[in-house]
C-alpha cells in the first residue's frame, strides 16, 4: 500500500506563478520574459573571467545589516531589505550569478529573493528566485512493535550556494545576466530572513556532450567496485518534503518489509517539483569507469517519462546528464542510465563522491514555456469575446464579431500556428501519441474553426474555455516529475547489472506473512508503556491525516512527557460514547457549534479552570474563542479558522479600467459596471453586513435575538436587495464562475487561494485578494468586520485525566505542533491540504503567498465571531427562511424579519427555561 | 376439572420442553430481533413519558410531551399534514404502479424481464442515488433543469426548486415515486412468477373472459401474501419519508414546507437533544403505521371477492 500516491500539486509552480505575479515590488510594470531578455543581450559576449563582489563595498537598505557569524562576515537580509553589489573589476559580458547564503536557525518559510539590475527587474523570472535549504534524515526510530517510523528531516545550517535560475524549472541552465563595470546588482529578500555571504559572477561554460566526455576518458579502464546505495539512506535533500517511506508491496524491495514496517524507498509524489534534489554519498576503492543503475518505479505520469538531472560531485559530468529519462512502466525496474546509443560510463576517482538526482522537466521545459505563452494569448481572446457575449450567449443573436473585433482573426491564426508547432514538437520528443495529444488536437481544431468563421465563436465560447482549462491543467501536470527510488548501484562499466529477485513463491509467502501480521498490529498505540498515564484522543479524520497526527504525537508529545496517547480514528459518535460512558479524554477537529451544545448539557470540562488558560488563549485571535464560551466558561480551543477575503480578477478589472471596490458603496458601482458586461459579484452574506452595521446576533449573551434592532433590519434589507434588486445569483459554483470570468469579484475564505492555484491554473497570476469591503460609518471611518468560524478541540467532563488531556490540548494547539501538522499534511497530500491554522505564530510561518498573507493580516484586525447560545440553531434556519420570503416572494423586509424573530425568541426562551437560565 | 386443567398445563409444559430443539433453532433470530427491534420500541415508548436530553438521566413528565405535541406544536401539525400528503400520493400510487408494472413485465421473455426488473429496482438499492436529483434540480442557473428551461426560453432567471416552497413538495413527491419500486415491486414479480398456469387455464375454461377478470379473480387472490407484504412496505416507507426531503431541500426545509414527521423527530432527537419528545413523536408515528396496516389488511381481504 503506497500511502503517498495522492495527487500532489505542484507547489513550486504555484508559488512561482504567485510570486511572479505578486511580488513585484522593485518596479511595478511588467518586465520582459527571459526569452526576450536573452535575445536582446545575445550580442554581448566574449567574457572569460568571473568576479566576486566585495561585501564591504555593498550598499544595504531596508533593514539589512552587516553581521559576523560563525561562518564569517555576512549580511543579514530581512524581508523587504536589499543589498546592492558592484563589480568594478568585471569586463562586460554575460554571467551567471551565484549567491552564497545560509538560512537562519529556527526560522521556517521559503527563502526567496529578487534580483535587480540597475534598479529594475531585468526579466520577469527574477522576481521569485528560489534559494533551497538543506536537510538531512536521521536514523529511523522504531516503535514498541518494531515498526520503523520515518524520521523527520532536520535542517542543516551550512552556507549554501545557488546559481540564479528559473524557480519554476522552465530553464535547464542558469540565467545569464548582462553585466559591466557600472552595473549595480540588487538582491532583495522577499520572504523569510537569511544570511547572505556573497555574490559571484562567472562566465557560463556549457558541459561537453557525452561523446567528447567519453573520448577524454578513452584510456581509462573499468572500475571494480560494486556499490549499492539504498535510496532511503539519502545524505542530503533540498526540500523537507522529499520523503522516505515504507513500501511493503513486494519482497523484492530492499530491504523488504517482511514483518514490521521498514523504511526502504525515497520519492513518490513528494519528489516531483523541478529543482528538488536528493544527494547520496558513496566511496570508491578504485579509480575507473563506472556505470550507474537505478532501481526505480515510475507509474505516475500515464505514458510520459519523467526526468532527473544527474550531478556527480555537484556538477554535470556531461551535457546529456541534464535530463536523464525514467520511462513510464508499471512496477519496479532497473534502469542503467544511458541514452539510445548505450549506457553512460562515468569516470570516478578513488575516494568519496556524491551523486545528486534533481527533478527537472528536461526537454519538455521549452514546450511548457511556449504553451504557457499560448495560454495567455488564448485567455486574452476568450476574455474579449466573453465581455461581449457573456458565458451563455444567445444562439439566436448575431453578435457581429467580424465587424466589432476584426483583429480576432489574426489572434486565432497566431494561436493556431503556435499550438500546431508545440504539438508537433512534443510528438518529436516523446515519440508516443498519448491521451495528451487529444487536448492539443481539440483546441487546434476549434481554433481553426473559429479562425475561418468568427461568427461561430459565441456558440463555442464555453467549450473554448474548458479546452483552455484542459491545456492549462496539462501544462501544470508537466511540472510534476515523480519518481520512486529503491536503490542505486554503482557498477564496473564492463560488469552486468544484477536484477532484484522476487519469484512467485517468495511473493506468495511475503503476502501471507503480511496477512498474518495484520492480526497483531496495534494501530492506535505506539508504546506499550505502562508507567505513564494513557489518555484517549479521538481524531475524526481520514486515515492519512490521522496517521500524520499520530506520528506527530509520538515524536513530539509522548516522547518527552509523562503521558502516552491512544488515538482512535473516530468521529460522529461522541454522543453515543458519552451516554455509554466510554468517552475519550479529548476530541480534536470538531465543529464550531459542538462545544457549547455539549457544554450546556454538562458533558464538557471547562478549560478556564486551568491556571495557564489565559496564557494559552494568547495564541489565538481573541474572537475565535467567543463561540466556545457558555455561562462564563470556555469549553474549547480553536484549531483552524476561516478568514473571508475579497477575490478579484486583476486582468478583468484592468481591462475594464475599474478600481477594486473597498466599501459597499463602491461595490454597488462595480456591480452595475460588471453587469453591463454579463458579469456578477458573489459571496455577500448577512453576518458580515450585520456586524458592519454594528448589529449583533443576540442580546445579553443569548437572552433574545437582536435581529429586531434597526441595524439588523437595515443590514437584512441591504443583503436581500443584492438578490432581489440587483439580481445577484443565489446559487453558484464560485470556482467555475471565477475561472470563466463570469464572477470576477467575490468574497471567499482565504484557503480558496490554494484551490484556485491548483484547480484553475489557466488564470494563475490573473487574480488577487484584498480584505473584504467595509461599511462607511457616519464619522467617515470604514468598518471592515468579517465573521470567522473555527474548528474546536475539547476535554470531556467525565475524563479521568483532565490535566493530562489539557497538556495534550496545549501541545496540539501550539505553534510547533500546528505548523508541523500543516507542513506534513501538505507534503503528503498536496498544497490543497494546507490547514488554516488558528495559532497565530504558526499562521505566520505557513507559506501563503505574499498578497494572501498581507490581506489576511489586515483582515484579522477586524474579525468577529458569532456566539453559540441555547436555541441558537433556530437563528440560521429562520434567517434563510426570511431571506427566501423576501427574495423569492417579495415579502416586506421589516415585517418578515420581525415575524421570524418571534419564532427565534420563542425557541430561545424555551431552551433557556430548559437549562435553568434567566429569561426575563 | 382441576386435575384436568393441571394435566393439560403439565402436558403443555412438557410440550414446550419437548420442542426445545425448535426453540434453540429460533433463538438466534429471536434474541437479535428482541434486543434490536422489540426492546428499543419498548424503551422508546417509555421514554415518550420523560424529559430526556440524552446526556442526563431521564425525568418522568407524564403526558406532557403528548400534550405539547398534539396541542401546542404547530410545526408538528404541519409535519403531519406534509407526511399525509406524501403518504397518500406516494403510497397508493407507488403501490399500484409497482403492481401494474410487475404485471406488465411478467409477460416479457425472461432475459428482458430480468433486465427490466433490475433497472426498475436499482434506484432503491443504490443508497443515496436520489442525490442525482439534486444535480438535476440544482438552483444554479447553470444547473441541468434550469439551463434547459433557460435555453428553451421558458424562464430567464433560475427557479429555486429546492428552497422555494412553491416547488419543493412536487420535487419530493417526484423523487419518492421514482424510489417507490422497492421490495414490494420485487415481491410482486416473484408472486406473479409463482402463479400456477393450470389455474389460469382452468379459469379460462370456466368463463373468465378478459385479462382484468383474470387479474382480479385469479392472479391477485393467489398472491395475497405478496400484496400484504408490499402494502406493509409501502406504508412504512410512505410514513417514514424524511431522508429524501432533508437531503434535497435541507434540514429543515424552507418554512418547513416539506418537513415530515420523520424530519421533526430527527430535529428534536439530534439537533435539540430532546429525546423524550422525539420518542413521543416516534410512538405516535408507530401507532399510526400499525393502524393503517390493519386497515390495509382489511381492505386486501376484499381482493377477489
């Protein structure tokens, strides 16, 4: 069972796309692409000598400081600070730029910088240069049952160097910058802080092709060592996400996991993003020629091969090592690295060496870049037509495209030519016609049809959009280069490759042993420890997530405390368990309304009784605790929270020349403007308007509904008028409408940013977020309050180990635990699994894109939450009843609200009586 | 007399003992049936007289729950009327159409018949298959039905099928009918298969002149057990409709427009934790079902007469 095969999203692609769109700070206008830059600087050349910048001559600004570290003099480059370097000795020419840097201890977050030349960004790709960190795995630990548990990577704080290259992996070689004596090279930190130790320029020398390489070693003889390196014994990885796993699917995997779990492979979909590298160390006893055989599995990409860049001792041995192909095949295979002409032989001196395999797109890179440019063109065409016709054009109407937009003909022609060229080139490389071709063929056919008859465009507009989307998804998938490695062999160049053994009977007995073993595995426990207190915690979530939490608990919580934790993957049956007296001590990941619902019936233990409770609440936005309060006590802690933001399409707003609305008054203008172009606004809800008008849900903590106040009625009127008068859609799929442009403006939870990155790659870079619009108060200030809701974790009143359970909750909501949880979940399940953590310290370290972080921070200044009160469930049901009464049947706002408030109040009074609360 | 009755009692006792093997064979079913069906029913009837919030011990409140339910709970009366509308339409219509369809496909050749039986019965066994109706009745203007109507020029803004009280009942009835070809239908098919052909031949000799007469005088009387079974099933399902309306229209539906007794029960049992009250509702529902079953049995006795 491979547990890591879930579709992992191309984190780096997303990040790169966001960064390139969002982090433009040095200069606002769009710079040319590297391709254009390279063409314009191609004439410069002839340089042979590099140079390093003098640290003492560099100019610091924005909070950067010169510091002395154990590794020597350095610049501490904080977020948004810059360092300017000059190279007075350099001769004019094209150079690669190498940065020397080190991550700060105990600081999470990606290291990202921008490179500027003479005060501006020379080309777009410079906006999000990635600086990798370095990690290492310790020895796997074993639990009490003998199962190995994958260790967590530890960061190694060495001074590292990176030649500035494309963060998205679209270029195989580092960037070349045109530099002369007067050039000022700026390094700007745009994310987590790091030390910068220097910058050097060097001329770019392409590696020799293999045929020249082998000629140079023609006189060398074959080596004699036979070295086997286990994939999981990796000595260095560039990304903490590159995982090592237990594959117990076959006895031929080395070492085989017969009875207990053994960590035995590396890779999978956690090691697929261009730039992610793994390095192994090995030692040769005798110099000579060697060949490299990799036992690998690549059954991920449905027909296409994936690529790895092969580095020996940190550098390319020959040009072809830039992209070594691993073909698609079911199951494990031994691949001796080589090309069509034969096996690559590599000369290795006696001594210690490193072998690095780095994800790369290989020859596909160029096509991916061209396809992306074409998608931009297609999107532009789509947007133009869409603005005229809307997403569902009237088939009977003549839109007169031919006369209104004659230029479209040329655009279609260009798109047609480009697509044909890409598709033809792709076939040349892959040699196979896979299902991917259909995507190109469909689009080519459609574009050709549009080109010959422009009037047919409106009828095909929606299938055009989905074809663009399919192409964008295809491109996005090309960034994924997954591969599993069991082991690597370094073998004499004239020897044979020994293949792994795994006959029928061996597999049979392996399967049988596993089956027997499944009866004695203890899934809920890690330790048999009896001296410690054992608490039971319920984790109502899917297996993958609970496995992550269980490992986290084992590594970080039970290892140094006096408490052991028994976890159960249970959910939805708390009530029965409490009634039966078999309740756990604590439950995590519960809904927002549950704690008070149980608390008013005496089933929960109040947390404010613990002496350090006040201290712990400082971890969260204070209002997130509001829904967990009842009768003066707090019964739960928040663990993930929502923050609504305003999502908008930058391209559409730019094209219409509209400003993004910041108040509801501006929203009205924008809605009017958008509606003339068949577009809509979405996501307006009553709660937001209510709180912005200064209204509230309940009086005196739930004595009665406060919806009969003037503010509430006014807010309700405003809310319903959006639907009744402005005709906003009541029901819609945001993702689909946002990507098609039908709804270029909407309020959504900030985690939607992640989904958009993943599910709507074709509009990547075409949208942004802001805090939600506010209501202008009479004194001119703007009230931007948004409502948040959280998930909860709590302790049961009947628990015998409340103190221990509290220790557990404190640990679970701590920054460290929450950050590790979201990071690991993301590493395993993909970016979309990122958790919207409540812990503020953890939230700050989660790698959201810059603009999301900025907007969330600003929005967090004005958040509020709804109290949970006895009978509160009546509020939401009657708010929607009242809404429908007004919007569907044209009911009078005031009358309707007042009538439903009556029902709500009846229920509240009833419940308050039940729980012995004052009702007056 | 005394000795006689004693002897009879003794004989009876010996009788029970002498049948111990049969009772042993019955025991597994009886134990399970008693603990999982009979006992809960008894407990629920008892709980109907208490205030019970699930987490604390029940308190005896006498007939309060019933008084509240019958005289004060406006939503309950709405739920009762909704359930009645649903039961009266979907119960008989579903029952009769199941019978007629079974009768019709009984004439077909066996392969085609099996295929049709499967197709018609499939919706019932596939769990929440009716959720596809949610897709069909989607309130999004891009939803299937809405966009179709829009394309045909019948509407220009989406119809809120599942939240506008005007349409909700129709939608729920439609979906219930679609689902009504259940176990009853299967038993009809089986009953029709089991009819002795010689009986029909004898009937035609004795002067049955058309298919309707054949159906009424021969076929239906000889499949009375299946008819009864089908009736019980259809009544129970008609009265316990609830999942469909809450899955399609939300829980609770707009203005309780398709709120059924089952929904009401769930609302009290799970949302408000008023298990005593919910038990009272369940007991009422139980009583209504038993009474209507008795009625139907009486009616069915008239078949063929």
